[in-house]
């Protein structure tokens, strides 16, 4: 896992909780393949509201559809919210392991937390190479 200093500070001295059942339910539907991308089965209906043509590349499309606002599913806040987001990101990464090369991204500004993922493709990236450029939020990337 690579992360910026802000994310490391957020994660310092916290224990990761068990995955909240509501986040677990998101993963229970598995994944669907669509137009060359991999998407959360729970978010399949989002594919009807967006078009691949609206995005610069498939990575952007996947990150848009696979964008989970952790705070929409759990009542935790602050560092507890980030801990739940990290648990979800790691569980998602475990489920993607063996399906190909993916990047799972967690980000938080301290008040909100989101997780998204995309298949790793040559010439496409959602994140900047230097995660320290994200000064206003903690960011981490997991590549299972």
C-alpha cells in the first residue's frame, strides 16, 4: 500500500474494525463486466445513468461508477470513519485479488471518506504519481 503522510497520520494508532454489514452487502453482489470495465454488482444500475463516452478513459469511467461514499453507509466519523473505509478498501482488494490487476483507492478529508477502484491499465491512472500532491486529503492506494 502506498499513501501520503496525511493518510498515515489518520491511520496512526487506530484499530481496524470489523467490516460494517452495510458495506459488506455492497460486496455481496460481486462484480459485473461492462464495456471492458469491472464494476460493483451493487452499483450495476449506475451504468444506465452514465456512458463510457463521457470520460477520457475507462479508468475514469470505472472510478466514477465504483465510487463508494463510506459515510453514506456507516454512522462513524473522523478516524473511526477512515478506519471503516480502510477495512472496506482492504476487503475489496482481497475480493479483486486473482481477477486481474486493480488499484483500490481510499481518500478522506477527515469528515468524509470514499473508496473507488479501477483495473490497472497502461497509460491510464486516476491518481497522481506523487500522493503528497493531495494536500487537503489523506490518500492511499492498494494494489492487490
